[in-house]
């Protein structure tokens, strides 16, 4: 994935700053709580929500199970409709393909629709290195790009910024990229949207090359679908002469009809709307409507490694709605940057360690970035059991074992830094296998109860830094039970 | 009906009052409850921290200890969810790893006989008024594994509403996790503490004296935060409220 | 080995553990969700469309055939529109009540030329009541995708009840995937500032929908 995140510290360290940043906490709390209630209302309008969710899960599972067949079918359909299909095993290959396609047009700039896949592969940086400037046109992506910031949310990459901060970025940076911000710009959201409209207009009107992702790709017809709000997507999809789409191989669905599920579940889960303002569908190239050349780059970049994992492959059902981020209490407090990936939040914690492997410090810590509260699973419109995958990935980190990396079967060694934990778990397992040993320990704790402090030194501070320890009782329950024969002797 | 109390290792060691309350409550309702002395730990901490293989002998031990009972009652939503939700999954995983059906078969008998306390009261005994008296202002925090794992729904609320003298007040953001999460509380201590502090502030805003939940591990975290933040509130397990009677209230 | 073979090979190896399922697709995925939500008369469905369009800040008008030209004329005049984009196949009578300059939708028009046009009048392929959505598919009276995008004012005529369906599944049944389609639900908007919806970004900031009965 993108080089932006190499060398990220582990999640707890990265989260520390956010937890103590009152502005950031306020921004995230405000935004996520606003959307939570709205999502619940939008979902509540559909009496068959559970059935739509189940159908979405089954469509995705069926597709993944026959992914080779559907990818080949998609390739045939897109080609028959006048498009060209390219395959990229990794980010480097995808970047090379796109760069070459842009350079072949003779252009030195492209306009971009918000796309997670191009973020993931670091396409903008790759284009920049070859002298091609990529303009992000989604409002939040624009805010991130102008502010030289990193995305912190799947749907709203600038969610960590409030309106005042956005105003400041616009006033400070727009001039260097094109049309400056209007005089006297305030932090009213409507004015900020207007500033973005004016700034990007000239770029849309002169653009010759557009780059996009895809929310869905229909194998039987070769149709691509982009779901958006602002109209920047429509600008990039229809005004340029050349359109290049980069999409993960898991975005394919078998039939046109499958959209009837996802076009109901995605907007309601994502922006909590009955329908997002704009959805575009196109099939190859159309006569005199839109780009004359259409290229589709099918991206693996770790997806087949995830596909090889019996438990983890369900993460590939993800339709990038970001409902799991919006309900996650950990995301709300740690912020998106702490996840060290373009995929933050609960889904990021299960996707990144599968796409990138668990070798780095950040990736090995992501499976633990959850209290396993299950709120993410509850709202997921394709029923990804994120807690199940998190626990499975914890096992991979702590214990190692068989996995697939870049298409090769490997046996992972346990991650470093888990030796003490492993020893403690083994010791606890030994005690719990022997009720008498457990009892001896409990009695020892009870006898020494007056000596126990309310706070702990060393590693124990992880608990007692913010919480007092519970008092140890005079006797464990089992002693009372035995002494009083289950209370029949009246002792309490 | 042979009923066993699966108290959990945390309650046995740190919260024996909860165990005594369950015994008193069930006895009052005419249930003769047994405490199998061989019980230790269900293996949840191992499983959820990534030590599934280490959790397997604990699960087998659990199944051995509780095999003969018609109902296994536990005052813990999260340990209840471990047995009901995750034991079958452990069996499936063992099978997928080519280790046959033996684990699944060993665990199967206890899975559907395990009830969280409020489920046992409402669904099996069919009571919501357990004859308790608790003259205090109480707010209820539904713990995650009870709420979303077991689907306890409004059972705890119905039980609390029937308690004489108890004034139940709504907890803002009740559905949100308190931040305990087992080893999460240690591995991501700062995020966990921030979640705990928010939960406690929400609880304080209700003006309740008591925060009630059906899981002592969450209450250990919430209570430890309350005491550190010097709030006047105290954490109380729902079993202890439901076990309280007129005489105790008077005393 | 090409990347195509590499990726397909990885996919096949990744699925080696999966038990084969040779059921045809239609049997493999159960679709027990609703085709539409609730039973409504045709009239009520049109009302729901109007409510949901308005909920997302589209301006909704209703009129009969006879009043249509004058209504369109008034709407354009109200915006002081000096020019209007006209898609091929638009019923000529619709624009009888305006003297705005007609700009035909041509393949050769540049985006800058389109940007100078004040308004656009189109029909649509289908409208969805439950979501307040109109869908354009480039059919007669709809034009290329860009003409309903670049001008800041879009007037869309929906024939009711004939073009109105209840739900997303009903709309997809009527559409041909080979034709590029644009689904429009209100004027352009964004949720990118504090996850709250604000209308008016790059697409038309004013969407007027005329329900033609």
C-alpha cells in the first residue's frame, strides 16, 4: 500500500496523541454521532433490511467463491463494450499501467474521482514522480490534498477537520493550486462548498484524462458503477476524453440485478441517505457520450492473500460504506490516522493486516485495536463479522501459522513482543486446568488482601493509570460455598 | 431440573457477593442450584487474545464439569456468549484444521444449556418480578456481549422495572462500549480509559446512585474509573439488585 | 507470466479449500427481500416521489400537458436564463413558452461552451418514489450525460404516473445496462464537512422536477 504509512508506530502509540487532542476528539465525536442517528433512521425505513443485508452477503460470498470466473466474464464484457482491461498483481504494476496510459495521451494532469484503490496504491505520488499532477476533486479529498494531510476516514477523509480548520486550509492553500479562495470566506459549510466549486471548475472543464475507482462492476454486462454526492464524479466520468478506472478485483458482482441490493444498502449505510445525489453507470464507451477511451485496471495487491484465508476472506465483501467507522467507539477516540492505513476503523483493522501482512509494527497491532464490542458487525450491510476476523488475526500475530503472502504459501512465525503474553496465557491455562491450583492462588490473594495497593507499578500501570483496582474479597466464592454448603448453613 | 451455577473465574475470585446473590435469588425462586467445584475458566480471555488452541482444553474442561446439568446459569453476558457463540466456532475451526469432530462433539452438550442469568429468569423460569426491593436510583448499562452477542434485549430492563423502590433512569449512550474489552483494557489502555471516562460521565449525568450491569468485568473497569474520578456512584451487578429484599433494604 | 495469469492463478489457488458449488447463480443467492416497500396506489406513489424529491431539496412542480410550456417558461424566466440546453428528441412544444436561446446538445460542444449555458430541460427514463430519484439514460429528450451536469439549473420533466416506479428494484428492471445512466436524487450535495449534508457543489445547484400528469 501507499508509502505514506511506512514506519508507522503501533496503534496504541499512534492513538495516544488523538486521545489527548480535545479538538480532534470533539470533531470526531460530533461527526460520528451526527451520522449514527441518521443512519439508524434511514435503515429503519426499510422493513426488509435484514433480508437485504443477507442477500448482499450471499451475493458477495458467491462472487468471491467463483471470483476467477466472474473476473474473466467481466473482462470479456468490458472489452466487448469498447473498453480495455488491464491486470495488476500489485501496486507498482497498477501505477505503472496508469502512468503509461496517461503519458500516452500526452497530458500532464488528471482529475480524480475519490477512489480508495488509488489511495491504497499511492497513485498520486507515482504520477507526480513521472511529472503528472493528479487533482483530487472530492471535497474531503481536496481538503486533505491542499492541507498536505492524510485521510482519516473512508467516506470523509477530512473528518478530523472541522469547518474552521477547512476554511483556513482553503484560504492558505487554494491559490497555490489554482483559483484562490474567495475574499472573506467564512466557515459556513455552504460557502466552503462554493469555494470548492469555483476552485475545481476550471480543472474539470479543461481535463482530458479522468481517473476513477468503482463501487461495483457488473460481470454479465461490463457495467461500472460510481456512487457519489457532489457531481465531481460525473465531471470526471463524462467530460474527459480518456477515463481510467482502478478497481479491486473484489468489486465485481455477477449481474445487473445485484445492484438492486447494494443501491439500497450502500447509501443508507454510508451517508444515511435514501439515495446519494448522483450515481453513474456506464458500459465501456458509448457513442458520443463521455470518454472515447476507457481503461479498467483490475487490482489484486494482497486481495488474493485475503481470499486464501478461510476466516479473513469475508472482509472482501466490504462495499466501503464506512458505517463501521461511524459506530466504532475506538475509532471515535483514536482517530483515523492511528490506523496507519487508507483503511481506518474496524474494517481497516481487518483489511490492512491482510492486504499488507502482519510483519510491520502497525499491522501487527491493528487486530488488537478493538474492544470487540460488536457494533461494527451489527451495522455492516454485508454482515462482515469483524470481531471474528480480528480475533483470528490476533491468533495469527500471537501464534503465527500458515498464511498466503503475495500468492505464496508461508508459515508465519509468532510476532515479536508476545513472548511474555504467551507465557502468561500458558501459565493461566495450566492453573485453569487444575481447580485446586486456582483455589490456592485465590486464597493467597485473599490472605494478602490488605497488602494490595489500589494502583500498580510497571506494566500494571496500563490498568491502574486510569482505574483503581478492585478490592480482593475475604474469601473466594468457592470457599464460602464449601464452608456454608451453598448458603444452607446460613453463612453470608 | 438440575441447575448449575457457572460463576466465572473473575466472579469467583473477586466478586463472591455476586455469586452469593445468584444463589440467594435462585433459591428464593425455588431453584436448587449447584456449584460444581471443578469449574475454573471458560477460556474467553485466551480465545479473544489470539490463543484459541490454549482455550481448547479449558473449553473441554468446562464441558466435562457441566455436562450433567439441564441448565447452566451464569451472571456474565460475556462468558455466556463465549460458551454459546464461540464454543461452536471453536469446534468448526478444529474441524477445518483437519482435527475431526471431537472438539465440536465434546462442547455441543453445554452450548444450548447455557443461559445468562436474566435469560434464565425471564425465558426459563418465566418471571420478571422476582420479589426484590431496592430503593435506589439506578441506571442500566447493557454490556456489549450481552446486548449484541446474546441478544438479551429488554430482559434486564423488565426485571429491573419490577423491583420495588427502584427508580430506573435512562443512561445516555447506553449502547456504547465501556471500553473494557478484556486485554484491550491493557493493550490499548488510553483509548480504553477514554471510553471508560465517557461512560462514567454519561452515568453521572443521570443523577443515579448506582450503575447496574450484568457483567462484573465491565463493572470492574467502570467502577475503577468511577473511584479514580471520585464520582459518588457505585457499580452493582444486576444479580445483587435482584437478590435484595425488603429486610435488607430496611437494614 | 502476465499479471492476468498471475492474478487468476492466485485466485484459483486461494479457493482450493472451498467446497464446489455448481448451483446456477439464480439458485445460489436467495432474494427474499421486497420488490417494493408497502402497497400504494399509482397516485400515492407519485405523491411519495414528490415528498422524497422535496426532502432532498429538489423543487417540485405539478402540471398538465397544456400548462407545461408556460410553466417551463416561467421557471426559466425566474432564473433569468438567457440560454437553455436542448437534448435531441425533446418534445418541441415544451419550450414554446420561453424565448431563451436554445443550445442544441452536440457532440462537438466543449465543456467550456456548456458552462456558459444557464439551464437545461430534459425528460427522464424512470423515477423512483421510495428514494426520490430520477434516472436519465440518454433516451429521447435526455441527451448526453454532461448536459444535465454542467449547467447550474436543471429542469427535469417526469411523466406521471407512467414513468414512476416504487423502488430501486423496479427501476433496474426498466433500465438497459448498455446505456449510460445517471441517477439523480436532489441537487448536488456533500456530507464532507462534519458529516452533515450541504446542498450545492459541482452539479446543478438547482434541480426542478415537473411531474407532468
